[in-house]
């Protein structure tokens, strides 16, 4: 990778040492230009007219996303955010009282809250698959927990903290063998590593544009396996997702856009498409190699600092590094770093409560480098942590 060129194309690096890509990555200049360019077009000629004029480019975003994850364009729905994408799949599943949901110990709060709501409302049962000694979801335990009542396997591939990468493809193999729907939250994976939904065996995959993909906030996407689309009733419809065919009848769209609504942010879609193009041009294997190497450097750099406790788990670790400083409030550390122009984030126990309680975790500091960061920046970050410890 030509890191100098990439950094020249990333305006934010001139102002910040940005290690919060698990929150929101810094947009490349071309992504910003795609967004503002469409907004300017709307201002000049009108919103409807701008969408019509750019319809070919806007429609091409579906195929761009599909190429990113090894899918087909008709299997992609573009929605307002990753949570909405995940919710469209989860709440649309026709689960009945007594059905079991199998999930992971490090499951994200938003997903687990939805599990609890449907458990209370619909009589579902939530069963948590134990982790192995490394903290990774134990696939042998998953296999042993499966019976005829399991209606869904839903996991977060890369949790919000801990650096863990769950064995998503192995889970998919088990789900497919038992013909159980498989919902994969890939929010932290997209843009950080290569993804092939066919190899993963997932029926649904949800993701956002704003994290490692380096796209804008306020937009995400849902993948739905083609064979399921026609059998899946969306939780809500409008005149985009369905056609009013007669006074008392309607027909749903035959593609994944049945999970969309008519109004959507076209400028953000332009930005999302450019973010996908930019990542694919660099190459996801190369992105993963560099981002994960920087995270390994970061872990090594801070591990020996007094009071630093690394909190990462898993046999395989990604570009998210979580740690704490004994006796120092995480929020105070985040604020102090911010005054030095360093962006990280704090992960509260409530974001992954099962894992946090099992490991007695405090609030965690989360540093998530990406390929446009430099080794020198990692050294600067470690020095700053050392000064605060």
C-alpha cells in the first residue's frame, strides 16, 4: 500500500490521530466529494430530479456492495443503519413460542435487547453458547445445543470490544447442516477483512458504512440470501417495497429491496458506493493484513506499561484493541487523549453485558487502528498512554 498517498487522500489525518475506526472511520476525500457532490446537485436541480439524473450510479451501489461480500445485487437492501438492517431480518423471522435463539457470550447489546423483547412478547427462549478457553464461541458446544426447537442462530462476528473474531464460517456450516436460519452481525467486519457470504453460509448479514468501510454515518445494508427473499415478509412495507395492485391487494418486490422504504438518503448512498469502491481498489486482504498488524503493534507497545491491562480475547484477534488502566477512569483517559488530538472510545459493560459480567470487566478503552494509520502514530499513542498510567 502507498500509505503516504492514502493519507493524502484522508483529510482527517492532518488534524487527528484517529484510533476510533470501530466507531467511525475517517472518510477518504473521494467519499466526502461523492456525498457533497450529490447534495450540491440536489440544491441546483431538485432532489427528485437529481436522483433521476444519477439513477444509474445510484443503482450501481447495490452491485458494488454485492461484489464486496460475494453476493448478488438483488440480495442487497440499503437501509438507514446496521441496526435497522439487523432488525429487518430478526423481527421478520416467523418464530413461535418455545423456539430457541442461540447466540454468543460476547453478543452486542442492541441485538440482545431485541432477543429479550421477542422472548417476552413472543415466548422465545434465549440460549447462550459458551465460549472456549480463548473466549471464542465454542462450536462443539453450539453443535451439542441444537435440537428441533432452535429457530435461529444469531451472532456478532466481531464484537464491539475484545478484539475477538468469532468462527463465523464454522457456525454457518453447522447452521446449514441443521437447516437453521443464520443471522450474522458483520458491523465491525465489513471494510476490515474479506467477506464471502456464500463461504460464511449466512442467510442474513447486516453491516454499516461508517466503521472500517470508511463511509458516511446514517446508512447501512442488509444481505438476504436469494432463496429466502420470496418467503420472507418484511416487518413493514410501503409503496417502494410493495406495489398496490388492486383495491384489497398488493405484491411485494421480488428482490431484497422489499426491506427498504421509498425515501432514502441518496447522497449518503453515493458516499457508501464510493467507500466500497475505494476499499475494493485497495484490496480487502491487504487492508486486513495491515490493520491487524498495526493492532498487534499497538498491543505489544502498551502491554508493558504500568497499570495497563489488555482485555482482548480469542484465538484470532482483529484491529480492535481493548484495555484498561488500573485505578484510572476510562472516561478521564479518553478525555485526556482527546486534548492531545488522539481519538479512541470507551466501551461500557452494558454494551456486552454477558461477557463483561463473566470477566468482571470495567469500562474499557478501545483503540482501533486502520490501514491509513502509521507505525509512528502507534508509538505516539503508546507514549501518551504511558504518560497517563
